[in-house]
C-alpha cells in the first residue's frame, strides 16, 4: 500500500523533525490519554480442526497482555473470516492470567454458531477480546488491523483454526464474477469494495484483478493464483502487479479457495526491488 511505502521512506526524516518540534506544536494534554490493552501471542499451540473428528478436535494458543491489566478473555468465532463484530458468536469467556492457554473444541464452536459439524466447510476465525479489569474491551474490531500484521506487536487478536481432512470440490468456473473484500491488511480496499475474479488461464488457476486499487496506483496487472484441486490450497508465484507512484510492487504467497463458502483467502508478501514490506492477508467472498 502506498501509505506504508511513504511511511517507510519517511522514517529517516523523523530525527530532524523531532529536533524542531516545540511544545506549543503539541495538541492535547497527555493527562487525558487512557492506556489501552492488547493480547500478545506466547505460543501458537495447535491450529488444526480435524473434520474427521470435529467435535473432539481442539485448537489452542497461549497469550499474555500488554497495556492495561486484563481480567478475562472473550473468544468469538465466525465461519471463514469477518472483521464485523456483529457477525461474531461468543464461544466462551476465560479468566486471564499471564500465559493462559485459550482452548476451544469443535463442539464448542458449532454450539456457539448454532450449526452442526456437517455445516462446517471452511476455516474458522476466532477473535479473542481482552476485557480489562476496569471493564473496557479491546479486540481487532477496535484496533487498527495493520497492527496485527506487524511482528513487533506480536498481537493475538486474530486466531485462525484451519479445517483439515475436508476438501471442498474445486470448480474453476465458480470463481467467475464479483467478489466483495472482507479483509485487506494491505489496506488498499475497504470492507465491501468489489474486485473481479475470472477462471483460468489454466484449468487449476484463477485470476484476480486486485492491486493496486483503482485510483491508488497504476499499471495494474491481474494476479494469477494456482489452486491444488486435491486440497483447495492456493499458491501465488512471485509476480509484479502494479506500481505506486513509480514503485513497482510484486506479490507472492499462499492461501486457500473454497467454492463451498465462496471464500478466497491469500496471505501475500509485497516487495519491490529494494524493500520487503511484509506479508498481508486479503479475504474475498463471492457476491
């Protein structure tokens, strides 16, 4: 995203800027600021839900806290991925201690979602929410989503439970038409923006006209995604997709596609000739 590129280019200017900063340039009073909180990831644990033994299958992570003291953690679930908290269903509340293990079974997830194991045909997103001792709540819903992508924060507000031993039949012709953006950590798009997906050029390939978003960059080149029909796993070989004010950017990565849920989820590493901007997830859903 152009903003990220500009920020990185501007880091060298911060030192000079600080030396010229005067007290009367600072707006607001630090006494009015309130410290927030977020969960940190201490251990990834198990991230796979086994479709062949779904109810008993369990996923887990261990988390810590940063910021205001945390009293407990709410764990929410949604099929696929959706950053709109109105779509989340509460699975459980877990009392917090530093290093607490958050554990969720398949049976607990389906009970919260009001479905059966047979209705699960895609990965499940779990969204932990930190409840502070003074009653405030912090989650990915009220925290900038790009913070989750930065390793320095080690943030644990998005937790994906990968569905294994289930393969949705791949139909290349299903991936043809308009898909709505549900999540774009690269931040060209807002949730609800529409992109175009086409089948091909190969039998097990789809093409997505994605980055840069029109008006944000130029020289747009559609991304070709290879799909393994035996697993629904997707691979994007390194390819240049466009430029941001003269910075030609390439992407490569992995993900999955599902004709059952209509979801395309890709985690793409963005680079140019001299910079690696990191890996960012984009999630699309067929309209």
